[in-house]
């Protein structure tokens, strides 16, 4: 199997390189490691995109495909999770606040676009085997699970590795959230609203070129 780097991958690499360059300059100038978490978080955000690129080489819904889909869904929240890193933004003395703002925004963009493109790749793969309605259902379900994963990752400090490292605690916590949802209203409000936000972003990015062409024709 010959792996090729697509134009999309090159653009994403350029965006990540720009973000990492901003971070490297900040490290050099300040002598501190503020915002260094973007290195690890960006790496995690790239995992679902890398997994999603493998679907173009699969022609059938095999066991390998199912495993890859499960792995993608497991790591998918790591991409838009970076949006919540905006919580770490603050004005720090001795360094331009606008520079840090640009750094945070590039990190947010990287996480968002890596996640959205990976979902688009998964959608294309599923479209070969499922009817449009079921594909749409899978997309909404993925975004809902993603938003739930972001909440428990940001506020409960779970991560993707816990499904292997501490599955009992993760399953127990999630089961409690589902069985007594009235006790976790903030969690479910966040999950639903964030899923709607991601859905708006995804379908806007997906359909914008076609809609713009339609507007130009009119």
C-alpha cells in the first residue's frame, strides 16, 4: 500500500507548523514553557485525522475497518478538545498579549479543522455502505459522543487512554451520567450545546463551497 500525502494533509501540516513556530519563538524569547501543552494536544488532535486517512485504502467493511472506526471515535474528541484550551489564555507580563491570542487561535483552528476533516473522511467511507439517513445519524452521534468526551476530558480529567488504563472507572462514571441524567444537568447541557456548535461548524465547512457557487450563479 503506497501512502501519499494529499494537498489537504499538506495544508494541515502548514497550519500546524505555523502554530508550532509561534510557540518556539515564544519559548526562545521568554525562556518559559507557557502554552507548551499545545504540543501534546496537537499531537493527540492529529491522531483521528491520521486514522481517517486510512479509510481511503479500504474497499470493504472488514474487521479492520470496524477497529479503525472504533479507534477513530475514541480519539476524535481530542481534536475539538483544543477549543477548550482557550480557558488557559491570559495576559502574561513581559510578553505581548496579542501574540498569545494569535497562538491560542491557531491552536484552536488546528484542533477544529483536524477534527472536521477527519469526520468528513469517515463520512465518505460510511457513504459507501450506508444509506444517507444512517450516515447522517452516525455523524450526529459522533458529534454528541465527541462533545461528551470533551466534557469528561476537560472537567473530569479523563482521557482516551483511560479506556485501557482504567476502564472500570470510566464505564462506572459514564453509566451514572446516563442512568441518572437529572443529577448532571450541566454535563448534558454542555454536551448538547457543544454538539450543536460542532454540527454547525462541520456542515458549514462541508457545504460552504457549494453554497457559494450557487449564490454566484444566482
